[in-house]
C-alpha cells in the first residue's frame, strides 16, 4: 500500500509472512469506521471492502498456521479488538465473502480444550459474537460450531441488517422538499449517501427492495443523484446473478447506467451466437430487453446504436444480422401489445429514411400474397434510387465508394432492411419460384442486402453474375445429380467477384424448401454441398429464420404443411451434421 512504510513482517516457522503494519492500518480503519453510521464512513467502508477481504484471507492463513490460540494472541495482541470491531460493523458483515472470512477466523481461534486463561477468555468472547455472523439457518459449519459450544441459532445479524435497510428505505421514501421552503434542506440530499451506503449490501437479498427503490426514484430533483460506485456494484451483482431485482428496477438500472445496458445486449448476443444451431427467438422471448425497449424509447435508441456498431464491425456476419432482425421483431410485437399511447415509429427510428419506415416495418403477414411482389418491387426501386443518388454525391465529393460508413443514408436504409429482413426472405422465396423475367427487382434487393455499397466492385456486374449463378444453380439442382455438385461448392467459396456465399446459401436453402423436389433429393443435395463448405451453422440460421417467419404468417394450407415438413427434415439433417463435426473441431 502506498500510504504504508516498508512493511514489518513476522516470519512463521513454516508458513506465510504477515505484514504487521498493514494490520495496524486496518485496525485504524476499523476504529475510524465504528459502526459506519455516517455517510463518510459508509463510503470509505465500501471503497475498502475488496482490499479488506484480501487482508482477511492473509489473516486466516496466519491463524491456521499457528499452533494455538494463545500463541496467535501473543504474536497479534490486537487481533481480538480488530475482529470484534469488524464483527459489529453491519456494513462489513453484510458482505458475504468478508463475513465468511470473519467466521472462519473465529473458528480458527476457538479452542475445543482451552489450555490457558487466554484461550478460555477467547472462547467466551467468540460465543458472544457468533450469533451475529451466523446469518443463515442452512449454514452447516455455523450450525455445527454453535451446537458444539452451546450458542443458540439466533439471527441477530439479519435483524440488524433489516433494521438498517428499513431505516434507509424510510429516508428515501420521503417526498422531495426542494420545491418548498427555500431555507429547508432538501431530503434528496441523502440519496447519494444512501446509495453509497448500499454498496456493501448489493449481494444481500434483504437489501434488494431498498436497491430497487433507489433505482426507481423519480428524477425530478437534481440532488437525487445515485453514486456511480453504487451503480457499478449493482450492475456487477445483477449480471452475476447475485442480486434479485424486479423488472422495473432492472429497467431503471439500464436507464441510469448505460454500460449495464450495453453489457446486457452483448451478453444476450453472445448467448445467441455461441449456442450452436440455436434460434435467438428463444433467448429473446425470455429476455426483458425487447419489452423494456418497447416501453422506453431512450433504451431502444441506445440498443439500436449498439446494433449499428456491431454491423459496421461485422456487416457480413449472417448470425449477427439474424439476431438484429429477431430482436427487432420481438420489439415490434411487444410494442403492439402496449395499451398506453405509444411513441411514434419516427421517434423510435429517427435516422431511418421516412419513406421506407412503414413499408419495411409492415410484417409480410399484413400484406396479401398477391400484393407482396408489388410491395417488394417498390422497396427495391426506392432503395436503388437512394443508393444511386448518394453514390453519385459521394463520387462528386471524391469518395471512391469503398467505405460503408461514408454513406449515411445508404447505411441507415440498409440497417433498417437488416432489422426487417423478413422482406428479404420473402424476396428469396419469390426469386426461386418465379419466372426469370420477373426476378430483376428481387435480385437487386437481395444483392443490396448482402452488398449495400459498391465497396470496390461494380454492382451491375454483380447483378449479371448473380443471375448467371442462379440459372446455373437452378439447372444443376433440378438434375439432383450429387456427383455434379462441385460447381455449386465453388459458388459458395468467397473468391473474386462472385456473389457472396451467404447469398448463394440463401438461394440453396430456399430451393430445398420451396421447389417441387423430393424431400430426400433436396436433403441429399444440401448435405453433399455443406459437408464441403463448412456452412452448416449458417444454414441452420437461415432455416430457423425462415421457419419463424412462416409460423408468424400462420398459414395452414397443405402447401405450407409440406414446407414445414421439409424444414423439419433439413433441420434434423443439419443437426446430425453439426454433431458429427464436433470431434473434428475439438
């Protein structure tokens, strides 16, 4: 420690070194803290808890290495005073790891057969403080020791903690008085101190109501600020599942502490991406995030900014796109369930092109089958005009068209399309089932989804190559000749100026699902191709997204039932392939 002189250490016969000056430092701290009933001492206690735990661990090692309690007390005559002061400090004993270390230290000092007056006196003192540290009835070591020395299993510590929490909660429950007598002290002045006092309590279930009340305080007074240290501690305890909070308290935490909101988003994304073959819909339906975003526009705007950053970092990663699409879908469903007046879509999507907002956010199930092609043609034409206009402006300014970040309007349009990728799925379905002359706008929309800017390649050339690739793909697959699939495997390799593998994969999966091909032949082709391309997880992602959209449309026709059976068969095949590939990956 920087404030200490070079340490004086006591060597043990065959054990650790103990820093005596550090012992004096902590004893001075314990004396200064008292029972931590003042805001300043509460804050100082909270700030030093982590370092105190480290020292208690060293002290416990020291106690266990000495042959007797009498010898320990001879070497550390101030040990009893030090432990006693900590035991009567509810802000220290409320910390579960620290309380456990205190309990173990007392256990180490207790003598089953006292051999001296010192050890007898130590045992008597230990009996007095044991009930304070025995905080849980199911604590087996505590119960065993109390039974051995005749101490009843009282809940003294819990009562102290409950009374402390009740007192603090009563203080924050008072109405803000800042609008009354100008000479009267505002009751909100105590909020900061109270939040600092709660830092060592964040892992205590008894403190959860108080913490929730602090988080949900109405922000009507500038003096009712919460300590950043408190917010950090609550965020850490909640994310590690050490602190139970009600839904509204969690939403308030995210509103106060944006880094905890970002952590929640990234944690949910990581969970969805690391669960192989999983459907992010399941994780999202169990998460509070979509509901919170639907209720609070400010949270949704922050989450959307996080998604923007993710896309700019990995714009070609299909699993990230799928997660963003799934999240937006859950958000829109939660928004539709709200009974109160809702914030306008324009306020929720302030950077999106206004003309595209409603057409893209409209679900395919809300558009009749016969009108979907016209809807997609209009979307494709609008996106094409926007892209061409902005590219011309950028070229006029000397931009070479290689940076997506430079195209603000194009990026925002593409971002919205990614969020509403259900229309891309409909476009691919129509592309594989329509006549060649009707595919032009669908091709442009699909290529824009996978290549939102020229980015160093000619989009017109890509369109021509995409059409050629699909014609070759279509003719090849109709033969169902597995021995002729090498050209298809080549198409899925990301090289040169060919369309992206993800684009071809979307076409392949939709062909297997929608074209009039026997299920066994479609499964055989998918398996033969994907075994060589290592795109099994990507194909699972495409299938899951496609299945979810079709379920949303809730169509019960015989053709739809056939499609669902095909999807199920393909999913089983992909699951087996993924399971078979794991040993090789390990």
